[in-house]
C-alpha cells in the first residue's frame, strides 16, 4: 500500500515538473478545469433556480385529474408525456437498433451505402425540431388525415430520435471487441446467434445511453409537438386524440403570463421526471451488464 502511495506521489510530482517545464500544458490544463467548473456551476445554478422558484408553488391542485383554468393541473400532461415517450421509443428504438446491426454486422465495411446512411443520419441529427414539426403537420396530420393526435406526435418524434439511436447503437457495436465474435464463431454459432448472444449484450450500456438521450429529447420537445400532437390539456381517450406534453404545458403557462409560478412548478416535475428516467435506465443497464 505504501509503495502505491509513493508511486502516486512521484507521478504527481513528475506531472507538476512537466507542467512547469511546459507552460502551454499548464495553461491548457487550467482552461480545461475552468471550463469544467463553469459548466458545473451553470448547471447547478439552473437547477437551483428552478427548484427555488418551483418547489414553493407545488400544490395538490396541480395534480388534479381534470385540467381547468383555476387549477391548471399538470397531471394530464404527465400522463401524455409518458404515453408519448413509450410510443415514440416503441417505433424508433427497434428500427434504430436493427439498422445499426445491419450496418455494423452485415454490410461490408467501406460500402458506399453505409457511408451514405451515416452522412444522412448525421444531417438529420442537425435539423431543427421545428422542421420536423412542419413535416409532421403536412404528412401525418394533413396528408394521412390523422389530425392533431398522440400518434402523429409519436411518429414525428420517432423520426427525430431515429438518427440518434442508430448512431449511438452503431458506435456501441463497433466498440465491442472482435474477440467476442471470433470466440462465438469458433464455438460453431452462426452470425445471427453471435449478434444476439455475444455482441448485443456487450453493447447494451452504449445502446441504453442512446435511448436515454433520445428519451430526454422526447420529454423536452415542444416545437415539433405543437404542430402534430396539439395542446389539448386532457388525458387522451386513444392514440388519435390530441394532448399536450409536460414541456408544452410549461410553455403554454409561461407564454400566457398568468400562471408563471405554476410554470416553474411544472418545470420542477419535468426536471424530476428526466432525472428519474435516467436513474432507472442506469440501473437497468447495470443489471443487464452484470448478467
């Protein structure tokens, strides 16, 4: 134990000497540390500001089953958010994961089709959400005559998050060592069995990380859903009914100017929902990794 401490001390001393000999390295290290501290401080400030403004305004009336102009209940929006998240992920996750499996495990490396799909996915990731909303309104709402509905919003969000899930899954599969595949082939397993028994379990943490990021985008999306899902503040009867999510509910309350305090309270619940989803996803990833 003492030897390990001595080695660590010597290593730290060597680092200090190296920084003193090369001032540029010291400046870069300080800049990196300053950027990290600034980012962390900004994050803490935003969270603290929302909690301070929102927690005192949390009242039982905000969780009433029915929305009225007096209670401005967020419970229908919470239910709509959960329904929208499940529907969008049910559409996008299988498509994104299976597409990534084909690109990594089946398509030839360096194939022009693979390169084209990669460029297209990166391009789609950078398109503003309002463009997706206008596309969803023109295609799902108007052309397919779905109207303002949960289903139209879910399909629009699925198109938005599909490139994200596909790219993160692709990178997760590429990070799996080829020794897994070679060992599986050596035991006589076919390609399909190798992918689902050896490669995918090892790539689960990376895949779930992409799904977590996609979930965060779904929960916080407003522009695309205003033009597709609508802003009706009630629990939907079915997927063809209109409904507002929690982010849209926050936007509507703040834009009206009459319910600013309730908007902050809604933001607290939105923050807690995203945090809870991340924690549950991390626990699931750990359990699957241990297995």
